[in-house]
C-alpha cells in the first residue's frame, strides 16, 4: 500500500482480504464492493474497500447469499456482523483475516487491528512460512 496516500492496488486488496483479484472484480461488478477510485492506471482501493470486503466475507461465512448481502439484510455492529441467535438473541461476530502459514498453522488477525506499516501482515506471514516446519510432524 502507498503509505502516504492510503492506496491499495488490486493485488494488495486481494491479499489482505484473502481472495483473488478475480473475486474483487466480480464483487465490484455485482455491486458488493464500490468501484476502485481513480481512473486508468491510477485506479486504486482504500481502507473502506478492505473493510467492506472483510464484511462481505464474514457475511458469507455466516451463511448469507450474495443477494442477501447486496440487499443489505445484515447490519454491521462493532466491526462485526449481527447474527440471529436462539430465541431472537443477537450474537456479534467479528471479522478476522486468516492466513495459512503451514499445514495446521494459521494466523488470525482481527480486521480492525492497525499494523505499524502497510503490508506488515504479509511480511509476518512470509517470515513464519519460511521458519515453520513444512510437515505435520514438525520435522524440517
């Protein structure tokens, strides 16, 4: 991300959101995400796109269809998604970024955590991947 202006490329948005570039384009086409900012080669995304992407993913994980998400049938609450619980209770569900580091090892980071530098989460994940054992038994 361009730290001076808060700009994300489509690759950075896809990486932070845990989806493909194709998914980003599809979500924009389906009006689940706002279109990128700027024009031509200057097109970019920002933190609001990332927050919306993470909300869409959380809603999908909660079992909502893209049509339901698009229609706004879910309400954000405290950075998460409200889910209907038993006897009409509302359960808050937070949104997390999940990165697989090695077989059986995942890194989970709350979406609202601000890292010291943009792209730092990917750097941390890359470092962990390089230093964690590749097989489930833990042998190098």
